[in-house]
C-alpha cells in the first residue's frame, strides 16, 4: 500500500511544480522497491525534462526498459534521455520500437521521435512525425503546436 501511495504523492507534487518533494517521495518509494517501474520512469523523465542528473535518469530508465521492453512510454523516456545525451543514433531504435507498441497514439512520443530524426538530419521523416504529433495533439498542448510550427518554419527557410 505504501509503495503506490509514495508514487502517487510524488506525481502530485510534480503536478504542483514541487520537484524537490516529488523526488523525495520517489526516493522513498524506491527505498521500498528499487525496481518499481512507474516511479523509475517518472523520476527519470522528470529529471530529463529539467536537464538534470541525466546519468541517473539514464540508469533508472534503462531498468524500466529492461523490465518492460514493449512499453511505449518507457521507450520514449529512454530514447529522450539518449537524445539529451547526444546519443541520437542509439535513441532512434528506441522510438522505432515505441511506434510498434502504441507510440503513434501519443503526441509527445511522436514529437520526441521527430526531434531525434531532426538531430540525425533526416528532415523528411522528421516532418512526417511533426505533422503526426500536431494532428494527434489537436491543439491540446500549445507548447507542442508552437514547437512543431517553429521547426516546420525553420526547415522551409533552409
């Protein structure tokens, strides 16, 4: 009972933009079960979004993918961390695998994959995934729409 409670409390603190407390509760949850994948994934993803402790985030995310190799959300987190570490060649297969297991249903995963493809200079395929991300997003997340519009505009000027 305590493990999912700590996980939920950590998630709630993250939603309140209090990452210090979120990470405290994630640490408490991992003290109970160091391989609890929901916490490992969220903790790793939130660290990556802050651009902090990418080595720790990588280690946690790698464990989630090892335990659940066909989970699109976990593959996205792992691929995104690899991208942030400049390891786009290694990130690409993570996203390709995620696409097979539901990644096409997430605007965020589609966007992340497009960013990896862009970094690899595969502009045509990046455009395909940016357009899919924008369509899937359907105006719900203004940040996704803005980023996609900026990327598409920058490619037109090349």
